[in-house]
C-alpha cells in the first residue's frame, strides 16, 4: 500500500471542502486506484481459506468517499477514510465479512457481522446460546487473541435480550448488537511492503468467527 493513500487522507482531513477536493481530484483518483488494486490483490489470498469471496471484485466492496450529510450535524462532504467490506456480495452484504479501514492514525482490520437486522441478530444469538462453549473457544484461540482482545463492545446492551433467560451463564455474549473483532494497524504497517501479508494473516485468524456466524445465519 503506497503512502500516497494516507497522505491524501491526511490532506483531506485538513481541507474537507468541495473546492479543495475538486482541485485535488487527480490525487483522489490515484489513492482510490491504489486501494482498489490492493483489495483486488488480497481477494485471491482470502479465497484460499474462504472461497465464498473468490468471485467478488474490489469495486463491489469499496465504500464511496462522499458522506451523507442530510441528517447529521457534521456537514463535511467527504469521509476521511477509505474502506472495503469484502464478502461474497460486496459492501451491500450484511456479512459475515472482512473489513479494511484506512485512516491516518486509525486504520484497522475487522471481521464478523456489523449492524445485523433484528431477525439476523436473533439467529446469531441463538447459535451462541446453543453453542456457547464453541463460540468462547473461537474467541479464546491464541492466534486470534494476538490480534483481537475480544468482541467489539460498541453499542452493547445492558439488559439481557428478550427471548433469552436472564440467568444464562454466558448472557454477556448475547448482549452484543454487532459481532465484530478488530485489529488496529499503525501507519507504518499500512505503508510497508508487508501490508499484504499482514492483512491476510489477520483475516485468516478471524475466519473461524465468520464460519460460526455464517452457520447461525443460515439456520
């Protein structure tokens, strides 16, 4: 991954307006092309252990740089990151999948299911409820622990979810609304010649979680 991607995003964060963006459209196109090329280069490696993604293309996985400013207070027109959600159906799939997030000082790799619909969330919780030991073993696997301390706590509920017994010993596992693990990556790693290998190794350790979640969603 060339340093030009992070350099462009750094400059965009400092000049988040349409006039600057139009003046630097060439640099944006170069950065976007670099990310697209990188994503296309890792898909074959991903497919070696998860063949569900073997036919997807980067253009179907990458997110637009333009922000939806209709409802938020922040009216900045552009995102200050670039990302790709790699699944069998690309970025529009609810997952499980693999996420590449590039942002100066805040880049990370993630896998799992993000923002599942209520019926999907219940399926995942049911799978965990009936197979809690297996799920805990996946999260505790030593190679995964090197990359991810545990499930993301983002938006985690405080109460036991409806339709599940409050005295279930692993009730904390059912309070999550996203089932995601993530691994931060430093800018130096993103710009290194080894980033390709770093990404694939991290995603490979996250793969068993996706297998478990996929099984639950297919029930």
